[in-house]
């Protein structure tokens, strides 16, 4: 497959350590995919679904103790502790390699080692980066064939470029106490053991595309971000592109695949999807930022995905999709999850393989959910009805606006605009959101998550902020930066803003601000819309309701400012760029 000595030595090193019975190169062909699917189905690793209703789709269950990213077992093994910074777990590289090698020793005895050459971004694109993952899981292979561009052309590209990210994964024994996901940024290396869950083992995803790539981006003057990319096509055919950073399960995929409300579609507006999770962003020669989605598929949260919340995502799952930890219906060979519809199956199996039916309760009368809250679908991007014609553009798309957002019940208004790039970096750095089921731990706790990168920044986050600040100074035409919050609650705990497709109304205002065609209200936190400038046409939503979420309560924000200061000083101290402390001081002054 290749004569590249570095690649062959890498494979030889871990084949000798992990002693697989067989070694199989993955060539990306449909024929090989079908053979592997049949093999995995014969062993029970996957279940083939109804070929007529869900052609090419399969079902998989992870181990019960292996259902989400494990941030406390995820390490940045930089050469110095300062290199990892205060927001990452750190392990000394040589100690980490020694420990991991001991766990991995003979881990593939009796198994097959699969070698996956893959590209993040279109092969040959100026943005493209390449990787090789070694794994003993067909489930991983099949997912990687959806999520990345797998094939022998990747080996040709590496041969010319020389550089690639090494990835080693083994399920070992799926032992929680020896589960480690370790990143070696200076070595372009990822080592993942004792997990089978996608976020820990699809090494092209968070591990490469964010943790390793963010370090590469810092060194090479670009950005690797936890961001969606969408295009808004106007009735005159003009398209503007927006990126947005949101913590996992905060509506990022829904926004990326948004269908505008009727009042917009009738006029000819369309939204196209470039990416739903990750953006690689580079400065262009014209002083603007350009972005690609380095992935080739969607790894979406299933529960809550339905024809109202995200019809495009649902349509993406109709064929050639892998469903993980949802409800399985053996009688029909189909799947189901909470929030899909109001017709749960009456004779099914839950995500653990137990008999299950809709409305089932435990001994205390509590409803037993059939799908894991973090159950997933892995779908090819080409399945998405809204996929952008620019999805494969090797040069990326020009970015007009950057959005930051999260789940906040009270503090943040529906939308506001940063004063300038530096203030925008401050706005991104103070992002906070209520935690979800996408990561292990308590749900509903408010935590700071700067730029939605807290779990994914592969180096010192103080340096990451400085990198963002420096990037803005190099741009003659930077995008404007905004903050949104779809999740404001009323006194009864209900969402005030309708969300979903109606978020288009906010995006419309954002683009109007980028084009300088509407004015705004200057508030202590940033520029806020005049209520009349948010289009409520055709929406059962009053102007008074809108005004209630376009607010800047000074007392609330004084508390917020104190919380920001505590976060800054506790986490970063004097390593934080002085510009961010200056922005915090300016905010406090405006709140007096």
C-alpha cells in the first residue's frame, strides 16, 4: 500500500507491541466496506437493519460503562505541564507512553489490526491534514469511513507531504479504570485505549480535528474550532457564511441544518450546511477568514432529533447510517429514540439490549428511557438535503460572522454583537453553558466553556486566547462576532424564544449588521437589536416577549462579571492575556 518508511515503522512498532493475528489495510472501497459489515454482523458487533426501510444502515451498542467522552481520562501529554495549561489534564509524555504501552501489550492478540489512512478535509486541499489510525474495531473502521475521507489516495498525499497524525486505538478489555485518551501534540500522536465510544475512538474527530489540530493551528497561523458552518442564500442568489461555536448538544447541528420559516422561504431564502461541528479556519489573501469542515459526515445526538427540530438531520439518517445506543426494534429491523415521534414501539430492546416498550416504568414508577441520552447517528454528509454546493470547495468559504452561544436560563440575551474583534474574543472567552449528556458527569450544571473549546483545546488555553487576539490583528476584513442564547427561560421554566427554524430571524439580523444596513442599541455588554429590526412576521410571538429577552439586567451582569473574574483568576491568573482583563474592567465600568 505504501513505501513510506515512517508509516511502515509506525505500523510495525505497534503490531509488535499489540500482536494482532491479522493486519488489514483499509482502502476505502465499497467492496471492503460490505465485507467488514458482514463480518461485524456475524459476530454481533453490529446488527444490520431493514434494507428496505433503512438501506445500508446498521445498529451498534457500546458497553454500558462506555457511552460518552471521558474528560477526566483525557490527557494532553505536552513536553511541559505549562504546555497543556490549566484547563487540561496533563501527563509527562514518556511516562504516558510507558503506561499506555503496558496496557496495550498483546491487546490485539486474537484480533485483527485495521490500518485506516484518512484525510481531514478534501485530499489535496490547502486545508487538508492526514492521519493513520490503527484499531481493532470494525465499528471504528465503518464510522471512520463515514466521518473522514478514507482511501489509498491519502497514502499518496502523505507520501508527498510527509506529515501525518498517528493514531493508535484498541478496545483492550473496555476497562474503565485503564481507559485513557492521550494526545501528544509535539509528536502528532493520539493513543486511545479501553474505549469503544465514538468520541473517544474515532480519532479523526475531536482528538485530531480539535485537540491536535488546534496545536497545529497555533503553530501554523490558523484556527481549529468547535464550530458549525452554514450558508445563507438570499433571494438574489448571494450567499453569506456564518460559523458558530456551541457546547455539545446545544443545538449546533439543528442550527447548521436550519430550515427557514415560511416567511423567508417564500421570498427565496435558503440555508445550506457546510459543517455541523468542526471548522478549520485560515486567513485569506483578501484579509478575510475562510473555513472548511474537515469532516465528511455527521456524528449527531439522536434523542430530540425529529421532523420539527431537525428534518434535514433526520433525512440524513435514512440510508448508510450507523445508529449507536438507540432503541432497536427487532420485529421491523428499525430504530427509535425519545423525541423521534409520539409512537414508541411496544416490543423493542433498549440501548442495553433489555426488553423495552414505550411508557415502561421502574419499581418507583419512573419512566425508563429506551435510548441512551447521548445515543448517536453517524451519517454521510452527502445524505443531508441542505448540504452546501461548497462542501467540497478545497479553498473553503469566506466567513462574514462568528457566533458564540450556549444554554443560559437568565443572563445572556437572545443576541448581541461584540464591539470589535478584541471584545469578541472576550465574549467567546466568557462563554458558559449548562452541561449536557454528551460528556460524563452531572447534567444541568453551569460551567465556563470558552469558545466551546474547554474539552478540546490541545494546548494552554491562555496561549489559545492570545492566538485569537493575534489573528484579529492580521485581518484587514475580520468577521463580526456575536453571542446568541436560544435558551432563555420564563418564570415557569419554559423556553421563551421558539428556536429551531425561527433562529433564522436572528441570523438575518446578524447579516444585516455585517452589511451595516441596520442600527443597534449600545448596551454595557455589546450592540443589541432594536426590537423592530427582528422580523417577527408570521410568528406567534409578541414584541413584548422579544423585549423581555433583549435585555441587559445590570445586577445580573454584575454577578456575571464577578463570576468571570473568578474564572479568569482561578484558572489563568497572570497568564491570561492582559487584553481580556482590560475587557473585563471595561465591562464592569459600563455596568456602574
